[in-house]
């Protein structure tokens, strides 16, 4: 573990190779990173985590690219966690987002990490949550988290981000309806990207009507969700968007919500870690079943007692793994 702590200290000096190696270790680990997370916790808690979700094809990656440029003008250090859909065959990430942000490859104030959902709901995996913790501890000011934007289940971002941006585009009425019960309800800021299209005004009116009715928009005391028109390709509306994000960040800090969000983010990470460890421990307990017990289950005899025994074994193994981490 001492080696990983030393690696973190190297990464904190801004050494890109050390940052990359640290992220790889975190992405591929389980409870064995608990000590590192504990060590890093005292270094973090200052970054604004900005979740960016919305319908596929709305131009989220291009928008993020323009936002990075605007933040860099203000001398903020920016990290991006771009969550790609997993390949159903290899569970690997498509890495498309990182390719679209290549212009920042040589900027030492920007670090972009693409990763896959690895089949988890909500678009957030242990790897992505741990990566947010690493970037926060390394002193990045703004951490942009781009989710897959697959629909109603894409709401875990609520537990991780201080500010949530929902991106849509003109002419996406049916898609908005489909998302309304999930993603569309969680925004602090709504962005109509590609607003140079003629249907933009109609989409704006639709969103405004839905916000006024209370059908969409995250309920947050003293904050009225905003709608911003942008055209990321044309570079329009980006500065206004970044200013409103900053306004929301000041609101979050002034209301004491920043600490609440930090707690919910770390609790979600702990929950995801424990779910994985329990699942692995349960699988191990099943593998350890002897022939007699397997026969009793198949015959339906003592089903309750055997299931109870498996649960106890799995919990015991889980606690042992946490203690040994």
C-alpha cells in the first residue's frame, strides 16, 4: 500500500504518468483501495463535481469540450470523467468521448479519463466514483462527469454531482417525454444545445412550461432551475452556461449543500464497493458448497437453512475482506 500512497504523492505534483497509473489502479481494484480512499479524503472535498447527462446525440461531448476551454480561460484545473457504454461482449468502453477532446491532450491543466459503465445501472461504476475521489484529492477545481444518458436509470449522478446539467436539443420532444420520469427531473440547469436549429424556440417553450408546472427540475431550496441555449459547434452560449454553473456552485456552498453532497457521494461509493464484495463472497460461498448440500437444495429440502447458511458465509467472507483491505 505504501507504493500506492507514494504514487498518489507523485500524482499530486502534477506528474501525468503518475496520475494515469493511479487511476488505472483505482479502476481495477475493489476494497483494497479503501486505505487509499481514506488517505485521500483529507486532501479532497473542494472540487465542484458537475454531472452532464441527457439524451444521446444532444452533443454532450462537444459541449464539454467547449466548457473546458472556457474554464481554462479562468485558470481552473479541469478533469473529465467520460462514461461510455460498455461493449456487451468485452465490457470495454468505446472511448469515443476522449477522442473528441484531443485538443486538450497537451494541456497540463486538463485530464480526461474515459471508462465504461461495466454493466452497472445509473451509468456510475465503482471505477468512475473512485476516479472522482482521485481527481478531487489531486486538486482539480472542476470535475465534469459525462454520463451515458440512457434514460430513467441514469439518475445515480444525483448522489455524486453538486450541479446537474441536463442536455437536450431541438426537435427531441418524444425523447424528452421518454426521459421525463427520470433524467429530466434531476436538472439544476437545462441546456438546449444545437439551438441554431429552427425548432429551438419551441423546445425552450416546452421546457419552460414543464419547469413552471413542476414536472421537471430538481427541487432545491432557493434555486430555480435555469434553461440555457447553446450551440457548442458554433461556440455560442458557453460563457453564459459556465457563469450559471458558477452561480449554482456559489448557491450550493452558501446553503451548506456541498458537504451534504460529499457525504452522499462517498456513501454511494461505499455501497457500490460493498455490493461488489458481497456478490463475490456469495459466489465464493456457492463454489464451496459440498455435494450433500447441493443435493438438499436440488431436492428442495432444508431450503431455508441452507440459504441462511450461505448468507452467513458470504457476510463473514465480506467482513474478512474488508478487515484485510
